[in-house]
C-alpha cells in the first residue's frame, strides 16, 4: 500500500448511505454495518447482534448508537459496547476512512472497546 492510500477495502459511497442509518455490506466475507450518524460521522461495526444473531443494519440509529430491531439491544458505535440489554457482549468496531465519496473499512483490525486503540485481528 502506498503512502496516502486508505487502509481497508472500498465498500460503499457516501451517496449510497442514508442520511442517518446503516447499510449491511460484506468485507472479505465479514458482515459489517456501515453507519452514518446524525452529525454525519461514518462508523463500521460487526453487523450481527451479539444477543440474537440478527442484522444490526436494519436497526435504528440514534446519536452514536444503533439499536437491534428484534429485542432492543443498543450498541455504542465508537466502542461496540452494549448500552441496553439484553445484549451483554460488544460487537466489533472496525476502522473507517472516508476519501472523497468512498468509504473504506478495514476488517483486519478492530478498535479496542477499552481505550479506542487499534489492534490486529487477523494476518493479511
């Protein structure tokens, strides 16, 4: 990868994202919810609710969280931590880069829920 090239795979354009909401994409076989919040920030989290194995991209986005449509579990988009029961395990949070209109997501690393640092999750 050359200097200045975004990390991750190009997965969607900003034009394809709702103004506020999520879209499910597959990145190297990993289901990811790419989410745009009310303030225009773009996040990427694992698309599977840790409580009920359903798509989070179908849920409601409010502030910086996404709610699972089935049982109401809510996850912080910055940390992946659940903020409402019944879920008790976090979802993975993936680094996002927006360059121009293109959103890049790197599923080879996750953002650590504890301190926001980035950690490798698999070898390239």
